[in-house]
């Protein structure tokens, strides 16, 4: 099946990145995916080099092939963006921008075969890095009813979390839940039909919750943003695109903390005690209507931008 991932909010990103795209600048693409944003940046900002992080080895190789024509203007790092400090400490003065485009790519839903989509019948894996950690099948079949309830409620904001968890535990006593379709059907049966929302599959939130739990997505964001603020050269910018309120809240709070100055609140301040960034988007920027018309995924995108002082 053909698929393509359309980069979101490029016009807005370009607007905020242009002033810092000076010759010799390094831009860090923390979420390379298939390289959509990286390619746009390489084409637009001729003097800029990119360091690109991607946790998923398979999709990173797709991007590598797509961007091979740009030679050494782009460096690929197969790592979690929670480890940027480890890789970028030598480039501190040169880094003028960080770009985050959270979540997963169309590749994951449509090509990876790892059970991200409730529309397909695939093994329930959902790991971005297949060499590490537990997979969705482990969580679904081993977590307690209470743990499952918390995952569905906290990461999926699913109002039927408890009911779905209870139903799931009953079903798995007969037979383990192995595939994305089995899980999707089970959720469908657990939520009363009169509460099914038109145009949104009832399993959407459960799948989001499991993916976030499997990949510990929110902790990675929490860890990465302060590191990015630290590494960024003065005047440099962080642009972060979120797709749900859990991600957006982390970005908003991380920016607010750094804009406020002292955060340690200890008698003897251990932090710098002065604001380190200025927030350029008082409210998050949202895509314009024509973009949403052409790219459904852009519907929920929110861009926040901050500048290092
Ligand atoms: C929405 S896609 C990015 C799409 C890309 N900006 C484009 O325009 O083609 C997000 C990508 O980030 C990767 N990713 C998610 N969390 C990550 C993390 N903590 N560290 C590194 N990469 C991550 C995913 O594997 C996915 O490929």
C-alpha cells in the first residue's frame, strides 16, 4: 500500500526558523521520521547543517536513503531524543534550533507491521525501538486491571478506562490478546454502543495510550526540553509541535519554567535564577484551514516556540 507522511505546519516553522538560519548554524531535527521537515529545512536554509535524531532504525534508514543527495549537510543519529545532551555537547555554540514533531509517522501506522493501527491485523508490538523494553502485547496480557485502567485513563484520557480494563482482563483469561484487531474489537465491545462517537474509532484512545506507555513517550519529552534549552546558543529557537494535550502541557510547562527563571526554589538557588528563554507563542500556533483540508493529521497540531536569551 502506498503511503506518504506530509510534514505539518511548515509555513509556521519556516517563519520562526528563518531569523536563526545563519550560515554555519546547526539545526537539530529531534524527530526525523521519513525526513519531511529535514528536507524542507535543507532546501530552504542553504547555510544550515542538520543533526537528526530518530529512535526507529527502520524509518531512519528510509530517511537516510531519501536524503542521501544532501551529503554531509545532514548527520543521522539513531537514538532517543532524551539523550541529546550526550550527542550534542561538542556543538553547543553552533546549535541555533531544535525542532520536535512529536508522535509517530504515517510509516508506523501504514507500513511498520507493529500493530499501531486498529484498522489492521498485526502483532501487538508498538515499540519504536524494537531492541528495547516491553511491547504492547506484554502490557495488555500482563498488567493488572488497575495498571491498565491507569494507562488508558492517564495516557488516553479514556473515560471508559476502568470498564475496558475489566473487560480486557476477563477476555485474556480465556486467551491472550495477540493482535491489533483483537484489541480493537475488544474495546469496541467494552464501550456501550450509544457512546460510540461518529467518525472516531472507539479504540483510538486506547491505542494512543498503549503506544505512549510502551515507548515512555512523555518522559522523553520531559527530559529532552530542558536539555535542548541548555544546549541552544543564545538567540536560538526551540519549535515543538504537539498532537494532544498531554504533549502540549509538557511543552507549555517546560517553557514557562525556563521563562520564569529560578525553578529550584531552594534557600540557596542552584539554578541561574534568571529567565533563560522568552516564549514567542503566547498561545500555540495552529495550522490554517487549507492545511487541515489537505492533511487530516494537521487537525490537532499545536506549535509552541521559545527563544534562548
Ligand atoms: C511525526 S513523526 C516526524 C515526521 C517528520 N517531522 C517529517 O516531517 O517527516 C515523529 C517521528 O519521531 C520519532 N520519535 C518519536 N519519539 C522519539 C524519541 N523520543 N526520540 C527520537 N525519535 C522519536 C518517531 O519514530 C517518528 O518517526
